[in-house]
C-alpha cells in the first residue's frame, strides 16, 4: 500500500501519506508518561508518551539538553524511567525484566544504539574484537561472526582498521566502528544519536544514504538529530521536544519545517535561520519544439 502510494505520489508530484499514518502499523516501541531526572535533581524527561510502529523512521528534534539522548538510552534499556512505562516488542522493559537473561538477550539482538559519544561505545583491544563482541555474546559461531565482521567492515570501508586499537582511532573512525558494532547484529530497531557528528561530509552523505536504505528495507529507526536539511530523507515522523523536556508537537518533516513559530518557540532555530524547503518534483523536460 505504501509502495503504491509512493508510486502515485511520484507520478503526480505530490507528497505521499507517510507510512506511520497508516492505521494498521504494528506498535513496536511504546512509551507512556515517562519521567527521568539525573541524580533525582536534573530533569531530562517530563511526561513523555508515544507509540512507534514497525518500519517508522522517527526524528527526535529539540534544543541542546532537551532530553533526546536520555530518551534513546531509555529506549535501549540502559537506564530506566522513574515514572511511566516503556515496552518494546510487546514486553515491558524494566530493571527487573532486563535481569532475565533470555529477555535481555532477545531485546539486545533486536535493538541497536549508536551513541552520541563513540568513546563510550568502544572498549575492546582491537576493532575486530570490538565488532565481533556482540554476535559472539549472542552465541553466533566464530565462523559466522568472522564473515559478518568482514562484510560489515567492507561495507563501511574500514577493513584497514581491523587490527587497530579502537581507542587510538580518530573521532570519525571510532564512529564508523561504533556503527559497525550495531549493524553487525542486524537489529530490527536502530537508535541513532546524532550519528553524523564527527564524520567528514562524504561519510555523512554515505551514512544518510545507508539510513535511508535501512528505512526502505523496513527497519524501524529512531534518530536524534539537529540536521534539519536531512530530515526529508531520513524521517517520516518528527517528535519535537521543548526545553522543559516534554514532547510538544509531532508531524511529518513537511509539517514541522513549515511551522517556524514552533521551531522558534522550542529554541531549535534562530530568528534568522533559514529552513530547508521540501524536495521538489523533477522539472518537466524543456520543450524544444519549433516556435
Ligand atoms: N550524566 C548526567 N548527569 C546529570 N545531568 C545530565 C546527565 N546527562 C544529561 N543530563 C541533563 O539531562 C538533560 C537532558 O540531557 P540530554 O543529554 O538527554 O539532552 P539532549 O537533548 O540529548 O541534548 P544535546 O542536543 O545537547 O545532545 C540536560 O539538562 C542535561 O544537562
Ligand atoms: Mg544528546
């Protein structure tokens, strides 16, 4: 249905109904009334609720400090909300349920997180071991793991780094290794926290392309980003945080980027910022007939 709608839209030059607006999507991540404060003193999330359906590509937008990274950590089961509930794949994700090895292994194999700070993510003596760690933990054989590591590093263009120590790499190289550790697991849900930060423009473009392809392949993607120019490519739904850590609006990239007042109100843009315009349908070829 989505493909037909896309084909129709391409033919007419109109924007298609976003996949997430279709009524029968299967809920995959469900958050209700989440609150979180660091050290019980520094609020990071206030009454945050949403449901994400399978195959949605969701962008989290908001000013620095509004709570995007905190929400991604909760979605990845690294920290737990002090109030409210969070379920993934139909199962509650709590400190208690994550102590169950079967539950936590199943959850970890289905959801992957590329951190904002890749230093926090790389810890093995070599890149090869770093990327192999997750699959081996899940009981995948050494042989299959080795071939996965080879495929993924070739895809990312980092085979020359395999025997290097991850902590000695440049920021962008570390980021690529962190991306490989997540992709090698083949998760259904991908969480990205400003993944293009520290990457050179060529690799940024490549990564946006990859994220677009992963979305087209049906992966569910939640992506914290400040890159408004990339929104049309990487998201079909945006959740907007206010500086008091609440979700105050949601909509398609077209709707959100058309609402300058909203973006000013949440301090995401400056009054002099220019906003990207929606992608235009291709121009009709010039008519070259005789006058
Ligand atoms: N380890 C921590 N200890 C105390 N407070 C924290 C910690 N991490 C984050 N915070 C606070 O929690 C709030 C939300 O932070 P968070 O990192 O989730 O924001 P963000 O939206 O990801 O910001 P950015 O766009 O800068 O990455 C901020 O006020 C921040 O100061
Ligand atoms: Mg952040």
